[in-house]
């Protein structure tokens, strides 16, 4: 009996490591398709595959929920937090790893904080790897040295079952979706990453979901540059409140002559263009949204437009040359 044999490790382990290839081999073997590290990270980012961290015995946490530093961190599997305030570092680390594996623009994680992990309702923060520590340079990371990133076997099997359900679906029919399922992340001034939560994940194909303004339909054909609607769409992502405000209406009859009226009409036109463009894009991609739902509805009380989808900036967001 060879205890280094992959088949034996697969049978004994309740989880599969990512870096050494156990997770990709298992997914490839069970799905009959070639699965890369990038696909595993993408499935985690899209919420199809929760990640775990195997913590070695004797490791110290950075701080506890109560704020105490250096407490003992019990060894074994912990769930990696990737959502909410405490999930930022973990998600940024996985985005960084995904971009490296998918040969996408690199994400700078210099100075990244330690990732948060959870088990049985208890949350702990890992000690991050600093770029310059111990007297020599090393790659920064939100995952402590000695910890191993992986996936639970049961989570992988659930993903494979969902893939099987997807393969039995009539591909000629659109996938039902809701705007609340959509996340649009600006990776630069000219590109976005699209995510749609779906009960039918696809693992065998490495899809980055990164598209340009032109791919989305925001290209000014005559001038070969982004449309004004794209600029307003980008401002929506960059804004702290993530909404598009309208100038207030005037009570007197002559308000139409004022600048605010023209600005109001212009904003309303841009919003209509954003709605139309997004609906057309997702229809081309095979998604069907309820006809009466609005991706950018008007909030009458606050006189603004608020997206029903999630829109944000990636950690590496910044100006780059147009694609």
C-alpha cells in the first residue's frame, strides 16, 4: 500500500488541497473535463465552491472577535470568509490567485491583512504574510505560512451534482435569473467582471466573465469610444452611495428653462440607455429576467436611481488603456 497514492488520499481525506492539484484532479476525474486552478478559484468567487483553510496545530491567530491578539488557533479545517467586511481580505487573496492563474491583470495585495476564518460560529483572523518579514522578501498573502487552502469533498460533490443537473437542462431555453443575482465589478475604467448566481454552474470551461464596455454594448460606433451611458454607469460604481441622483424639481413654471431641467433630462436618458444595454447583453448571454423588473429603478422618495444588482470596484481598479 502506497500512502502517497492520490487515489488513497482521495478516499481518506474529507477535503482536497488546491495548490498541490488534488482539487483540480478530482474535479477533472469526476466531470470528465479538464479543470484548471483558475476554474476552482472562479467557482469560489462565484459562490459555487466554499473554500476552507487547513490550520496546523499550535498556530496563533492575529486577533479574536473580542480584540485579543495572539490567541491559540485550534488546528484543522476552518471555513474561509469571503463575504462582508471580514471577508474582504480572503476574497482579495482569491481574486489575486485567480488572476494569476487565468493570466489576467495582476492584483496588488501588498499590505494585505490576514484572512478571517470561521468554525462552529467562532471567527478568528489569520496572521498575514508580509512582503518583507524575517529579514527577507517573500510574496504577501492573507493566508498564514503553513496553512493550506482547499475545498471540502462534500462541497465539490454538490457542485458536480449541480453540473449534472445543468447538463440535463434544455440549453436552447434561457436561464431564469433575477437582477439581485447579478454582480458587476469594474476591474478598470474600460472593463467589468460579470457574475450571475445560478443553480447551474459550469466548471469544465474557464470563463473569466471579464468583458469590455464594447462587449457590453456601451461603444460609440462613430467615435470608437465609450458612450456617455458608460461614463454614467462607471460613476455609479465609483460613488460611495452607489446611486444616480436627480436634480430637484422646481415649483415655479419657469423651472424648465433652468440648467437643472436639462441635466435632469440628460440623466434620465442615460439611465434608459443603461437599462436597455444591460437587458440586451444578458439576453444575448442566454439569461431571462422577469419582464416587469427594473435593473435601475427610480426611487421617488430620494429622487435617485438605485441598482437592484450589485455593483462595485475591484481592489485593483484603476485607469488603463482602452482594450
